[in-house]
C-alpha cells in the first residue's frame, strides 16, 4: 500500500492539468498513488491525464458531472494511504512538498492536518501567502477565514475515519473551510512555514464565479463558532464580522467604532467562555484592531481610547512592524486621513 494518496479532482482542466500531474510524479517522496477524478470533462483533460504512463496513477472517469465536492469524497473513499494529500488541477507542488509533510506528520502523531505556505502564479503572480503556523493560531484564525490553502493540505486518514468526517456537499464552495473547523475540533493542525505549492490565480476560479454563495456558507460556518462564545449572530453581527476581513477603507467614525466594539465583545466573551486559546486569541484581537484602525479614514484619539478601554490595543498586535504602528499613531493624532472625494 502507498503511504500517501494524492487526490486530484479535474474538470475541463486541459490547460494546466499536465503540469499539476508532473509535479506530483516528480516528488522526492515516491511512495504514493495519484487518484485523478474526472468530473465528465468535455475538453481534452482526460486525454492529457492518460498520456502519463505511470503505474501510480489511478484514473476515475465519472459518467456525468456531479460536482467538485462529490469528486473529493470519492477520492477519500478510494484512498489507500495512511496520509491523504490534496492537489488541484491548476496548481503545482514543489518537489519536496509531500516529503516535508510526511516527515512532519510522522514526527507529530497528535497532528492530523498539515498545510503549507504558497506562492501565487498567473494573475497577481509572486505573492507569498503566509498562513498561521501553530494549532493555536489556526484555531483562532478559523473565526474569520480559512487558515489553509486547500490544495496544500495533507490529512491523516485515521482521523477522518475515526470521526466519520468528509466534505459536506451542502457547504460547497466553502466545503474545505467547514471541514477544517470539524478537524480542528478533534485533532491538531499545523502549517509548514515555507512555500511548497505554487497556487494559480485566474478568472475561472470558484471564488470568483461563486463568490456570493461562498460568502454565505462562510458566514454560516463562522456563526457556529461565534455562538460557542454565547454571542447571537444576527444579520447585524454577520455584517460586522465580515467587515473585520474587508480591505475597503472605512469612511466614518461610527463604522470604526462599531467594528472595534464587536472585537471588544468577542474578547470579553472569550474571557468568560474560554473557547479559544490564549495568548493566540488576544494577539488575534489586537491584530484586527490594528487592521480596523488602519483602514479608518476618520480615526481620532477618541476612537483609539474607545478601543483601549475595552482592552484592544493596535500597538500590541504581534507581527506588525514597529514602523507601521508608528504611522498609525501619527494618523490618529492627525485625525485620520482625508476622505477620498
């Protein structure tokens, strides 16, 4: 039996799938099987897949298109390896990716989920996407977004089987986010702090084509986590929570105050309920306070004091360069940046 099963769902992926397959077959870790699930492609995807002559490849051709999540679960059911690695048809794994992940999981039996950092290719090429590394940081990051790049992860099959876990088709296209929340509740997770995958950004990605549905499911998942803190998650709270990860400028002081107030509620609720680990949760709160104040066009000393009274200090945000904190202080003293006309 192979130690690693790589699951690669494909659908009309003729342009990039060859490079994806090649990157798996040339891994330094050779003891693997590559399970390719073709979702009834109508282009030359299947021909490209079958052009590879390697006994480690297992090809499954579906008679009709049933969707990405169904393909993923079919791959899970077919996987024979102790570890299950994910791969997408438009990405490229670097040569030592699987070996690094296997070594980590072999040496850390209490961990059942391991991802990596990634570098973007295609549109917006060259960005290094750094994900939270430790289990505590990952647990907290789940509150606002996925702490993994899905095609970079490796899973311990025994953890999935013991907890009867798989992808939930009703949660597509945020099925991975939902699964991470479940897994972090029953095993430890980690992201190797090095780039081991080239992640392609292009117009046909699910996040662009089905962004509205993805945000809806994401909000549902986040609601379940917030409610563990005994905080209701009404439409108003949903809007505030989504606002924490927005990159848009905040045009008025009332919205800034509302977001800081929401962070204060989360902080106080976790102090009482002790759901999320400290000090990771405190660092998370301070970081998003820093982001919120940095986005505000109406920052004043009064707004800063409003947060400080609730135990929120943007200057305590770990990982933020001192220079950026200094600029934020100057911005506050100057009364915020001028509004864009």
